């Protein structure tokens, strides 16, 4: 029933098409390899192969929006670390789901402030990691490093623009440059790297 609801929402959009449905993680992996969709809506808890393992398998081919019932699902962090680009509650409004698909298809990531907060709490609970400071961090300008810290703090582009007293377009440009320099796919990976590198604490 849930899948049928999602199908109706997606198919109601003139520029979207559902290429398939899967009942478990292994089916999802096989389907993605066959159909190569732009975006996958992925549940976390599924039979055979769970959504985290399935996400890990398919992120090289497609972009993943994680859908779950619980905002504080203990697997949220693992799903994002596995390469998911967005996280959404199943109870979200239909327009939020459509917006998430569009954002992710455009190559962006979508992190609700509550999810960013969850990521930060997860890092705070973990024992001090062996800090991984990629050489590429040295290639960032002072402003790009500042923007990275703001992104890791869970701020949106418009909030970062206000905090740094620059335009939103300037922030977008800095984000695009730092992702490119660090070889990252999206903001989710940027948040994770910033914490692993000890830029935020």
C-alpha cells in the first residue's frame, strides 16, 4: 500500500516516471542495475538485504532518497554514510517527496535540520575517531573552509549567506567549489568529512 501511494504521487508529475518497484533490498539492487533510474526511494528496513546494504551497492549508479517511519531511526547515520543523498519521513507531505526527488535528481542533497542534528549527535557519541584530514582540505580557501564548517553545522545556503554576509549565489558557488576540490558528491558527504577531519566539534 505504501509503495502504491508513492507510485501515484510520482506518476502524477508530468516529468517523472516510475521504472519499477522492489519488495526487498536484493530486488532493488537488481532492478537498479537493469533500469538505471536517476533516483531511488529506499526503505531502511527490508527483508533479505536491508536498505543500507542496498544503498551501498547502488550509489555508484543512482542517487538514493531514504524513506523511513522514524525520524530518530538508529540507522539514519549509517544510511547517509552509505551514500544516500536525502532522508525523508514516510509521513512527509506529497509535495515534500516530489521536491526531494527533484533536488536529488539535480545533483544536490537534502538534509532536514533535524537529520543534520542527528548526524552531529551521532558523531558526538562516538569515541574520538582517528582524524582523517584529506590533503585536499589544504586546497580550500579560507572562505571555502568557513562555508564547509557552516554546512557541517546544518545551515542552509540562505542561512550561511546571512551568517557570512554574502549573497546566496556566492555561497552556492563556494559549496560547488569545495565539493569539487574535495571530490565529494554532495553536502551529506561534506558534513561527514568535516567531522572526520575535526573541522567541527
